[in-house]
């Protein structure tokens, strides 16, 4: 058996044995290094090199931002904005669910945080209003994946940092597909609501709408600050994340006063613990990814796919299928870090723009957040909705199909993902 096969099989066996993914990466890598008689100093060097990244510092700050939003009353204010804006459409609570997920995605960049915070409020409310529990759970879980796509996305930051791609361009590239998927979800919600007779909410008066927008406007400055600062070059992603955290702290403790300042140390401690696990995973993926390249996995995959098809769109379809598959067992961060050499090799072979490839990869991996056995967002939503996972899976299939439709369409219509980057950052595209 080849060392590459031992590396991959060993990793997935450890995952099946429920070993922490970071340890699975390191242990399987060490076994192969012993077999290949490689120096063990390379383990430490590659692990350290992977986390010695300034853009990576943006991740813990965005995770802390998400905790601030969840702890304070900012989520409730965003819900009021969503209700006043789209709640009067047939299936009002469903539209509020999707709309607030789109907005929340632009604040925290975390799908799991969206599922937990929005789902804990809206899933019980939708059930109480007569919505099918499985539909409520499926819609909440699916809409929360927009946090992976719409900037500031932690996955886009990881991809840009380790793939040497402009994070600002990736941020811009995630806007259109994220909004398009959100609109498709709202259209699906409307169709289901008409069929099932789900009611609209009461239409907000102009005064109520103005009040909701006034109260929700300050936190909505966060995505403008982050995206505008990064794209214009005023901020690096890390500096933008720090600025967003400072603004959120100011709103929470000085303006809204929803949380006592005494809770800040606990919030910081929890955020540090939250980041420690993915940080170790990033470090472990450093040595694993290095071995993937050293053992020539990218070349083998490219050769195999080229033996099947040499058409660029066909190559990308096979890459998307591969990403959808590995997304069912790996979280998006791990998948990007482990298979980035293969992803970029296939992208180069197909002649796809690096920004297009990065956004396409991110959107494809987002489906794994609602696809068992990993499906963390679907699992969180089913726990909140108190329904069997099987019912949620059947309910979420049509929504997953809509997301895949956008993915496939973007292969033939690149401007879905690179239209905005080309408009605002033309030098990256030699325009």
C-alpha cells in the first residue's frame, strides 16, 4: 500500500473512531513520516508555519464578534428589522428566518453561531405559528450556511490566507451567490407557504419600520466597515475584525447596555477556548497538507480527472462533486486546509480564476454543514426543533438542490462569483 493511501485511510479511520480531527491529522501524518523516514522536526516546522499567519488572526476576532452578538441584544434588534421588512409576505416567519440569516452572516461569519442564535428564537416561534417542524428546522439550518458565504466569512479568510488569494476579492465574490441563494430560499418559502397556508405577519407601519431600522442601523455598520475597509485597502482583514469587535463592544456595553461589563472576561475566555480547537486543526493540517503535496496527490488527482474529461467545465463539475462529498465528513476549514493543493491544481488545469475557484469551493463546502454525517448546522437545528434527523433530511433536500443549482450555474456564468470583484478590483483581473 502506498504512503498516500496510508495517509488518507489512516486519517478517515481515526475520524470514524471519533478522534479529534486535529489529532487525526497529526497521528496519520506521523505514521507516514515514519514510513518515509522523514525528519520529525518537519512536523513542528510545518505545524508552526501554518499558524504563523497574520491574516489568520482575523479568525479569533470574528469568532469573538459572533459571541458578542449572541450574548447581547443585537440579534433581537436584527430580528425586528427583518420582521418589519419582509414579515408581511406570505410565510412571514420563514422570510424573517432567511433575511435575518443573510444579515447575521454579514456580521459574524459563522454558520453555527447563526443556527444557534437565530434558531433558538425562530424555530419555536415557527412551530407555535403552525409551521411544519421539519420545514422550520430545515430552513433555519440551510439559511445559516449563508454565514460561510456572505462576508466576513471565516472560510474565505482561511482560503485567502493559505491560497495566496486576495481576501477582499473573495469577500466581494461571496456577496452575489450568498444573496442569490437567500432569494431562492425565500422564493421556496413563499411557494411552500402558499401550499400549506402559512400566514404572513402583520404589515409594519411606516413608523414601526423606521423605528426598527433606526435601532438596527448601528450593528449594520459592521459589514460596511469590514468589507469597505478591506476592499479599499484601509484595513487588513485582521484590522477590520478588530475594528468590528471594538464597535460591537461599544454598542453592547455603552449604547444598548444589554450585558454587564463584568461578563466580558467570561466572553473572552469562551472565545479563546472556541478558537483553540480550530487553531490546532489548522496546525495539524499544515503537516498533513505538506505530505499531500510531497506524496504527489494533486498530480495523481489531476491525471485521473484528465483521463475522464479535459473539458474545463467538466473538470470543475468533478471538483464540485468531490467537495460536496468531503464536505459530508469534514468541516469546511479542515477541508480547505487539507485539500487546497488538489483544489488549486484542478483550478489551474481548468483555467479558472483563483477568486472564482475560492468562492466556488466555499459555497460547495457550505453544503456539508447541512449534509450528514457532519452537518453541524442541521444537527443543531434538529436539537432545537426536537425532531428526528431523518425528517429534517427529507425536508432539506429541495433547499440543498437550490444551492447546488447556484453552484453549477456559476461554473458557466462566472460573473455570479467574480462580477463584483471585477467591478471594484479590476487590477486583479488585468482589466
